[in-house]
């Protein structure tokens, strides 16, 4: 923005200076045109004059069109007009033509450029000095005109000095004012920056507040809806609490019934434990009897094995007796044959041999009967052995079954003890449950009273939320107004 102000000042000064130069050139061109009309000047001279007067103006217009703030325009005006002035001074026939430099002095004061004023005024004064010297050399200066030329030089010198002093003073004043303006500008700029910073912070804060107010509005609306739901929920909860109280009382009745059942189970478990103890005693007695029976069975088996050996030995003896009887019968037969050969002498021997043969036959018949008896005994003994074996196997199975039954009774006893232990724990748990249920009943009654208070407070909170919703809406409107004003302030600062 400061740069734009400087450019605007440069443009204004260039515009005024160019306008003054144009007017001055036009007036001089018109004046010299009158001289041409009067016949005091030739057209060729006028064309040169017009070129030096109007040419620079056209050039300066071109510079101005390209860049209205071009700082070189003042130098172009000073240099081109000085060249034009030199031409006029050395070609004029008018004594007051030297004053043509004075208007350009006044134009250059506009720029407050001390060096430019010194240069132009110095050149103008020097041109007049050279012109007068040249006129003196030419012999064109008479004694009567000396005072006029002195006044001319002193006038140009004083005007140049005054113009330079004025320009310098104006420059100093302008610098002081510019410094003050810069300080004021810095102060105003700093103040404006602080204002804009605060405005920006306020705008940001307003935006944040607006967002927070929207969130607050949404939260208040949600709170209102939530409190409405809470109000309805507390009523439902109160009903649920009453229902729960009834259910809890039913649970208390069931707990009491369960306690009675647990007492009955405890009594039954005591009886079961007694019956299991009796069963274990019977199983132990059966195991002892089975042990005795197994021992007796083993002894019977051993005795029957010994008897079987005896019958085997008896069979051997019978076989021996049978062989002896057979040999005796054969010997008796041989003796009878020999006695028959002996005749009357061997008759007695024949009778003996006949008796021996009869005894041998009887012996063989007896051995056959004994053999049959032994075989029958052996068969019966084999049957008895089989029966004893089956009895032993049966005893073994009974022993295994009895052992399994004993193990089962031990497991039953352990299970019964565990069930009894669990029953005692369950009984303790039922007592704790009864106490806890009583506490729950009291808590439910307390909750019911609290829910009634909550319902009343929730209704009050709902009413407050309704009022807060209206307040938040009004605050949101005010925040939107502040935000709009802050945006307008920022936009005006940008402009």
C-alpha cells in the first residue's frame, strides 16, 4: 500500500510537470508563430524552434504513457528545456527572452530535487553569462545597456539561488514531514497490525466459538433428547425395579425351598454313607471267604492230583499182577501137561497145577474187576478234577468280581464323601445366597427410591436443557454477527 502511494505521487508530479511543459511550449510556439506572421522570424527558424519546443514534449508524453511514475521524466524535462533555452538565448532578438527559464524553475520545484534545480539554474545562468560575453566580443553591448545586462545576470542568479534554497528547504521540510509521516505510518501500521492481529485472533476465536457453540448446541440438543430418554427410561427402570423386587422375593422362596431340599439330600447322603459302609463290610467278608475257598480249592486240587498218581500206581501194580497171573496160568498149563505125561505119578502135581491155574484165573478176573474199578475211579476223579477246575475258575472270577465290587464301593464311598462335601458347600452357598438376596432386596428398595429422585431431577434437567437450547441459539446468532463483522474488517484492511 505504501508503494502504491509513492507511485501515485510520482505519477501526479510527472503529470503536472508534463502539463506545465506542454503549456509553456504551446505558448512559446504560439508567440513565435506571431513573430513569423509579423515577418520578424523565418519559417525555417520557426520549424527549428518548434522542433526544439514540441519535440521534447512528444518524447516526454511517450515516456509518461510507458510509465507514469518514471523518475527520469523530470531529467528529460530539465535537459530538453535547457537545450531549447540555449537555442532561444543565442538566437533571440528580444531582450526579455532570458526569462523563459523562470517558468521551468517553478515546474522543477515540484520535484523538490535540489541537485536538479542547481544543475538547471546553474546552466541557465552560465548560458546567459556566455551569451553576454559573446555579445560583448561581437560589440553588440553598449554602455547604456550594461546596467540591463547586470540586472539580467543578478536576477537569474538570485532566482537560481532562491529556487535552489526553496527547493532545499522544501526538501528538508518534506523529509521531516516524510519522517514524521513514516513514524506515524509505522505507528499506524503497527497499531493496524495489532488491530488486524487481534482482529484475526478474534476472528479465529469467533470461528472457534462458533464451532464450539454449534457443538454445544448439538450437545445441549443431545442432552435434552438424552434427558427425555432418561426420564422415560427412569420410569421404565422404576417399573423394572418393582418387577425385579417381585422376582427377587420369588427367588427367596425358591432359595428356602432349595434349602429344604438340601437338608433332605444331606439326610439321604448320611443314609447312603451308612449303607455304603455296610456294603463295604459285606464285600470285605466275602473277599475273606473267597480267599478261604480258594485255599481249600487249591488243597483239593493237590489231593486229587495225588490220588490220580496213586491210581496210576495201582494200575501199574494191577498190570504186574495181571502179568504174574498170566505167567502163573501158563506155568500151571505147562505143569498140567507135564503131569499128564507123568501119568499117575504126576496126578498130584496136576491137581496142584489145576488149583494154581484156577487161582490164576481168579486173580486175572479180580484184576479185571479192579482195573474196571480203578478206571471208574479215574473217570470220576477226572470229572471231579474238571469240577474242581471250574470251581477254581468260578472262585477266581468271583474274587475278581468281589475285588471290582470292593473298588466300586470305595469309589462310591469317595463319591459319596465328595457329594456330601459339595452338599455342605452348597448349603453354605445357599446361606450366603440367602443373605445376598436379602441385601439385594434392600438395595432394590433403595434403588427404587433413588430412581424416583432421578426421575424428578431428570425432568428438571430436561426443562433446563430446553432453556439452554434457546440460549445457545441466541449466542450462535451473536457469534455469527461478530464473525461477519470481523470478516468485513479484514476485507476493509485488504482493500
